[in-house]
C-alpha cells in the first residue's frame, strides 16, 4: 500500500523528503564503495601479479639451469 500525502501534513512531507535523501545517500555510498573496491583490486592485481610473475620466472630459470647442467641419461 502506497503512502498517500494528505494536504497540509507536514510530518508526512518531512518523512518523504528524508526517505528520498536516505535513498540518494545509499546510492552514493554504494557507488563509492564499488569504485574503492575497483581501485584496491587493480592495485592488488598489478602489484601482487608482478611479484608472483617474477617469483615464477626465477623458479623457471633455476629449473632450466638445473636441467641444462644435469642432462638425463638417455
């Protein structure tokens, strides 16, 4: 059931205005939260991915040297 605004009902007008303001703020908070999450995700991805890639490349390089220095009999 929808609220019906009676003529001259100041309390209802105030409540409707405050609820509209609440909805507006909630939308802004959600939007900012998503932006912040994206920024943190991007920073984490760039920094952590680079570190993990370098560790993997170092390990692969060591493995290659080990294989080349110790060829399997065959």
